[in-house]
C-alpha cells in the first residue's frame, strides 16, 4: 500500500539556520504530495502541495519539489524563525483516492 | 478561505459516558469529511471517511459501534465516542474537502478535540 517515510526528529535549530526535512514515498500511480504543519495545540494546516512531477510547492519561505525519479518531496527553508517551531507532516494522496496518507511527523524547535 | 470548525476543543468526561464531537465547514460545502485520531508524538490515523447522506466508511480495526459517525448535511459531521473509557483518550481531528471529485483539493483541518476520559 501507499506509505510515506519522513525524518522523525525531534530537531532543534537556531534561528536563521537552514532546514531540510526529508520525505520519501511509495505509491501506485501519480500521487499528489503535501506538507502540513501543526503548531502547538492546533490542528493541521496545509503548508504547500505539488500535484505532478517537477512541480515546486512554496509558502512562507518553505519549498518542496516533487521528484518522481527519487520518489521524494523534501521540505526546505533557507532561514528558519522561532515561529516555525511546529510539527511537520509529509503526506500523499493517490490519484482517484480521497484519503491522505501521513508520515509520522517531525517536531521542529527553533531557538532564538 | 476554507474554515473547518471543531467543537469542543477540549473535553473531560467520566468513564462510561458518551461524547459527541462536531465538525463544521463554515464557508464551504463538504461532500466528504474525515475523522482522525492522533496519539502523542505519533502521526494521524484515519478512523473513517464520512460522505454526506450515506454511511461512513471505517478503516480496518476501528470499531463502528464504538465510534459513531453521522454526516447529516454538507456542513456538519459528528463523531460520537460511545461508552468512553480511558483508552479512548486522545486527540481527535476532523478534516473536510470541498468536493471529492477533484483530487487536487486539499483537506482542510479543524483544530482538533482533546478528549480525556477519567
């Protein structure tokens, strides 16, 4: 079945450090890929998405590129802020399906 | 926007009681709503998929009689945890999509309900 594997952390960074959260997937067909963020005590918010190979999703300084050849969707940010402290989930949805499959999530803490 | 409201945000109940959690799409019609359970430091586990006007589809291992789901309108789905016990304590999250026929539509999540059973 479909699955998502991502870095689990937790990870602690200093403000302005670079961030990469690895995410790889296994799926049949051509899935849509998502990154969701969960701030403390809140539900999930869509951070960015990509629906086909080579698409780049971006939002709030975060980027991720849909790499079909490596089945990856790594999340990157050049300079993190304290406000980026949250749990980040990589997810996929296979074509024709309405279900999301999530990775285990990675907790990021950014210190000033 | 696409706002999903979940209520209550936090509930504490005695063992044996039933608890109802509401999930509402405030500014769009949601053909499909999803219910997830999140254990501490773990990912979201899909419990069931709820389509308006029809019976919910439960994931393997989820007790239908324990977790009753009703999706009576295009803006409201409810999850009732019946005869709740301490092991049912968890963070329950709902999500909704605007239309299930468009696979590019993302799911919009509520803020979650923290359920504590004493």
